[in-house]
């Protein structure tokens, strides 16, 4: 009995260590999105340039698509940009852009320089729409199903691996569900 | 050691202004609401909300652009007539309970709230058990046979140390003999 009691603190300590150990492996910057399973909040943003279509929440109806939060100031957006361009070139999935907190014209200039993978881009200069989406940083990408419901949030750049292992299977599954 | 202490004390007048200056906030003048009552509520709310970029700061403290956006949002909602609760719920709806620096009591935060109290209770209980078992050992009465043996040893002892000249010495040697006595 006494020996059993003596083991209690040791077991407790090991349990705590295990719990904290698991906590260490998790990235606190990756917040679970509260908007998963909810429809895209309504918004209607102006275009970033006359020749690039503007973006409103109505765009997300009728097809599986991605909503990508970017900015000309965002360095890791450059990392995923070639991946997005290649997806757009292949017609893998429509990608919509949210130009987050950019100076007027800066987003358009950035797209002119690096290429434009977006079907349409909304100019969220004030960051208000990003707040409604629960954006915590750029780049962030939402996978939205044909009913306009947010199904997944990718925090950080989309690499080839992320696309192949996470996003592509999800897009395929969502397409199968909606048809 | 002392010279170091004196030198440290000499620094105090220089540090004093820093200690006396009121805490500085990240809030910039153009963000402030003109209505002082609303502004006061905005500040109170801002101090309860966590900045999701610099995660250990409140949005009131943080210089991150996103924190600024959230401060403006809080003020916008207040100006639109929301209650404090409604403003906080609005932000939580978008960013989750994580933004609350004081998380609500619910099943998945139960451990967080009850954990420290539980640890304290376990500690007190453990100490109680320890005290009780220790006392029990102390007051355990001797059996008759043990009493008899004890008396025998004491008698033997007394007889042996009696010839010693001083009482203090007798006690010391008594202790010694008891140890060596088979």
C-alpha cells in the first residue's frame, strides 16, 4: 500500500512530462480555425487593378476553390507563388486571392512581376475581411467547397508536398461529394 | 560583495524614472475613440484579448499590425452599440477561445482550471498521510516484553555508570555503553 502511494508522484510527474512533451511538438502559431464548416463570411472587395477581376464571397459558389491570403510585403508568399502558378496553369483548382493590407497598387505590381495565378483578387487594404476570416498571418489558404463552406485552412506556404499530400486529396474528395 | 551592492544602489536613481513612468501601450492616438467611456471599455476589452501574432501579448500591448486591426475592430463594434460581451464573442467567433487570455471554464479547459487546485489538494493530502503515519510510529506502545527489556537495560546502565564522578559524564558514557552493549 505504502509503496503504491510512493509511486503516485512519480507516475504523476511522468504523466505531466508526457503532456508537456506533446505540447512542445505543436506549433502555437497554427491556430485551429473556428471557421471550418462555416460559409465564407459575406464580403465584396474592390479590385487591385482595373484588369484583374474583383472578389466577393459569391465567387465561392458552385465549385471547389482555394482562397489564398497574400500580400506584396509577405516574403513567404514568394515561396508558394511558383506552386500556385503551376496549379493555375494546369487548371488544377480555381485560386482566389485576398490581397491583405497592401499599399494601393503594390499587390498588382507584385502580381505583374511574379505572375498572376488568381482568378480574381480582392483588395483588403484595411484587413477587415481578413479579420472576418480569422487570418493570423500570410500566407494562409482556405479550401472552400462547392457550397461555399470552408473545409480546411492551410497556414504557411503551400509547397508541392502540402498540395500533393493534403490539399489535392481534399479537393478531389470535396469534388466527389458535391457532384 | 558589499561594493557590488553599493554600486547597484547607486544605479537606483537612474532606474527610478523607468519604474515610475506609467506603462506604455501600443495604442496610437488616432485609434482612440472620442467618447472617453467607450474608449475606456475598448481598453478593458483589448486587455482581455490575446494578439494572435505575438501570442503572449494582449492586443492592447502589441505593435503587430493585426493587433492594431483588432483594436480598431473592437472600437468599431463598440461605436456600433455592441455590449462588451458581444464584442468579445465577435472576436472569439473568428479566432476561437485562444484569443481569450482568461479561457472560459468548459470541458477541455477543466484541467487548466482545476489542475493547480488538484495538485495542491494532492500535496496537502499526501502531507496529511505522512504526518499521520509518522505520529502512529511515535506513539506505538511498547509490549510488556519490551518494557521489561528496557527496564533491564536501564538498570544495567545505571549500575555501570554509578561510580562516575560527574553527572554530565555519566550521561555521555551512558549513551556510549548503550550502543556497545550487546
